[in-house]
């Protein structure tokens, strides 16, 4: 979906919900849909304030939640204590590797994992609608610095 189409869709949804479309909301949506990152509301708020210092965190929060409600954003909680959001448009299904040390999130897709999940659901008589997989550990960059997952020792593994 092209940028202009996304904006038209979001504006129409906002209007249908009785939400006034403002320049601030436009800036928020533009910043969000052009980001490839998994953003917290705080991170998005910082980015948006570089463009318009008057945008409040509450406006960012309400706008992002509206984007989730209409399917433009996915919400996740990767153990950081803050929800993280990513644009749901123009992305194929993927899962996540989450670093417990630096908080980085890496997306991945593996056909065999996808097949296995479908097979497990089917063998249990389960009609799978969707799924989310998050793997937690320590990224290569943090390992090079000698970091280990919180609560583990360098020799611990396999959990």
C-alpha cells in the first residue's frame, strides 16, 4: 500500500471514529509508517517532537492506538515494560529475536517453523488464525561485549 493510500485510509477511519484530523496527527502517522523500527510511544514522541515541539505524548498515544485498532500497526510487548509498535503495512509475516541486554529486536522468517506451527495446530484439531513467536536471548553484538542474559552465567545455555 502506498503512503498516500495509507494516509487516506487512516484519515477516513479517523473521521468515521469522530477523531479530528490535525497536522499533528498527520506528522505522527507519517513518522510511524515511514519507520522500519519497533517503536515505543516515547520513541515516536521524541521523533515527532523534532518536527513539531507542540505534539503531546497523549496525542501520540491515542493516534498509535487508533492505528492498532484499524490494522495499520501491530502492538507487542517484548519484555521492556513498554509496548512496542511496528507498521503492519507492506510487511510479510515475521517473528522476532529480542535481545535481553540491549533491547534490540530483529525480525526473521523461517518456512520450517511456520510449517511446524501449522502442523501442530492441525494435529490438535485447532483452527489457527494467527500467531506470534518471540525468541529472547543475547544478540551477537552484546555477546561480543561479554554480556549474558540477566540471571544467567556465561556457561548457562539451552533454556
